[in-house]
């Protein structure tokens, strides 16, 4: 049963290998041309705006896949239309909130134009997420992989063409343009779905989707807060923008290392959402997830100094220690992807929200107490503690 899932995951991992190479070259170009301060500002902006992305999504992408898998074919098109409209509305709301934040947040002093350019990504991310719902419920994640490669490829080509002269504002604009080109291409891959489509506003269905989605959405918002934004903002406040760059580089590598677990679980999720063999699928998936992390973590630990040196032109050695700490968090993060998707497939998103609030409080308190004293390493260890706590809570609930 998992054969197609494993094949799909393999395609995604191959695509991720390509995007990882692109990402590494992107990091090398950004750190080299923007410098430590410029890359620190880039990290600060992108980390904070991930919060607005999560709020604009509000769990509709994950819950949308589940609802479409469980609905009859005659309802799937209608559900997707309502999801698309709802996601655009949420993007508009968060764009307004993000604009106000960009104008008043003192950490954006001197880079408010760059922040506003980055905020425009909300619209592209919204449409891209709606397309991903279609790819995922159809088990066509190889198409998503192609688009996932195209987006950063366009961006890195622009960076290479302007390697010696770009500034942060130009980087944000180029990133935005690359996103919309990839979205346009992605739209063409699902145009058959839109035959005979009717744009409508079904308030009853919208309320149902919103009721199902908001706990998951709030959980993802909390996760994004303690996973990226809180620590970056505290580091910026207490230690300045350069340590944000060191921390951000290690976290960028860590985020890439998490993706195989996400790709695998994105493929498994439609199977978990069905009404048969869930326990067997969960147990087989757990062994595969453990195998991925146990094979990969030691290699990453050994190569960390070399990787940081290559990516940062020798200016980010403080990132090595952070990355090695985050490797510990990888173990829990991989298992959390499995546990989280399992609970969501069983309609337990409200429970995930409770767990998320618990972890967020732990993370914020720990970061507030420790980052002013111990700096970026404290942020990394609090990530380990947060992921470990989430794993303990979800494993206790699942009981497998």
C-alpha cells in the first residue's frame, strides 16, 4: 500500500536534493553579496513573515486535503473553490496586519521597504498552497516537486546574473517575481480541474471549513512562532543583527534537513485520512522515518564545519555549534511530522492546538530567560526542548 507513497516520496526527495543544491548556492550568494548584516536582515524579515504566512493559511491546506479525500467526487470541486476564496480572504487580512506591523516594528528600522516587498509574497503563497491541495489529494506530488524546483531555480538564476551588485530590496522583489512565475506554471498543470467550475460563496461550507481549519491553523501559527520568529526577534533585540545571521544560516540548513520528513508525510497523509489500515500504515511509516534520521544525522554532524565554511565564505563559524545542536532536534522533528499528521487525519487538530500552546509557552519562557545570557546556542537548545516536548505529548496521546 505504501509503494506508491514511497515512490512519490522518492521523487520529492530527488527534487529536494536539487532544490537543496539551489538553496545552498542561494545562501552562498546572499551571504557573500549582502554581508553579515544584510543577511541578518534578510533572515529577520523572512522569519517574522513566516508568521503571517501561517496565519493566512490557517490550516486550510492540510484540512483541505483531508476534506477533499473524504468527500465524493461531485463535491471536491466545490470544496476547492471555497478553500481558494477563503485563502485569498485570509491573505488579504494578514496583508493588512503585516503592513501595520512593518510600519511600527522597530527592528525593521531602515528596511521597511524591503519588508513590504517581502510581505507581498503572501498572495503568491496563498495561490501556491491552493494548487498544492489539488496535487496532494490527487497524489500528484511529482508536479509539486517540479514547481518547487522551478521557483528557487528562477531566483538563483537572477542572483547569479547580478551576483556582484544586488541589494536586499532587489532580492525581495526578485523572490516575489520568481514565485509568481512558478505559480503561473503550476496553474497550467491543473487546468483540467477547472472545466465547468463555478465560482460561488457557500457560507455553510465556508463555516464548516473554517471550523475544521482554525485549530490546525492556530497550531501552525504557534509552531512557526516558537520554531523561527520568537528566537530571531529576541536575538536581534539582545545581541544585534549579526548573530541573527549566524543563527539563521544554521536554521536554514536545519529547515532543509526537515523536508524529507515533510515530503514523506505529505504522501502518506491521504492514506492516513482513509478509514482502513491506519495503524499499520502508521507503524510502517514510523520505521521509515526513523531510518531516514538515523542514517542522515551522523553525516550532517561530521560535515557541519565544512558546510558552514563553504556557504559563508568563512565568516559564520558560530553557526557550526548551532547546527550541531539542531541535529538533535531533527530526531524529534521527524517523529513529530508523523505524529502530527496522524492526529490531524483523525480530526484531532484541537488537541494539536492545546499541545502547541503548551510548547509555545515553554519555548518563549525558555528563550526569554536564556537567550540574553547564552545567546544563539540557547535558542538552538530551546528548539530541541520544544520538539522533544511535542514528541512526548503526541506520543502519549497516540499510544502506539
